[in-house]
């Protein structure tokens, strides 16, 4: 499977390394040149240093052939732009995106090009609520 990852923060870095180790073809787009150099040394990863919201950068990274796009930048607006650009491609890759600000969750849907939205705050809230509910049943 070919995965294009936009953003090499903590989530993007770990995702890139994990998918590459599991034998997937991975391209990574990152703005920070220092981070780009770190990943350029890794085998089986194509690294593009640039803005993932730029269609030419996305094309250089292989968006036309990607099966999955992971928009995992720290900026919700950038993640949404990447999703919109991905859905304009003939291959229409699946888009997984991180929701950084819980107030933006309502935008992260298929209408905006997002197939799977991941909100750390929503996941943690749900786990805490389930734990509270489960703990209350044991009393």
C-alpha cells in the first residue's frame, strides 16, 4: 500500500516509521528542513521538504498514486486543504486526518474530503466517560 503522510510531528514521525517498517511504500511531506534531513537518511521513505498544501509538492510526493493520505499536521486548516486536494485526484485516495482543535470536529467529514477523522480529545473523553461508567457499575 502507498501512503502519503503530510506532517512529521510526533504523530507523522511515528506513523512514517511504523508503516515503512511494515513494508508499506511511504512518502512524507514536511516543511521543516531539519526534520526532512532526519527522514532522508531512512531507507524506503521518500521525503519531500515543502508545503503539503501546495499541489505541486503533493504531486512530487506522488499524490496521484497514493492509496491513503494521512494529513497529520498541527494545523486543522492545512489538514482540510490537503483533504480537498486529495479528493480532486483521479485516484481519490482515502484521507485520514488529525483534528487538533475539538471545535473543528464538525468539519472533518466526507463533505470536506475526510474519510476518517481522529480527534485525540474526543477519543480520550470517550475513554474517560466509559471508565467512569464502568467504574460506577462495579459499585
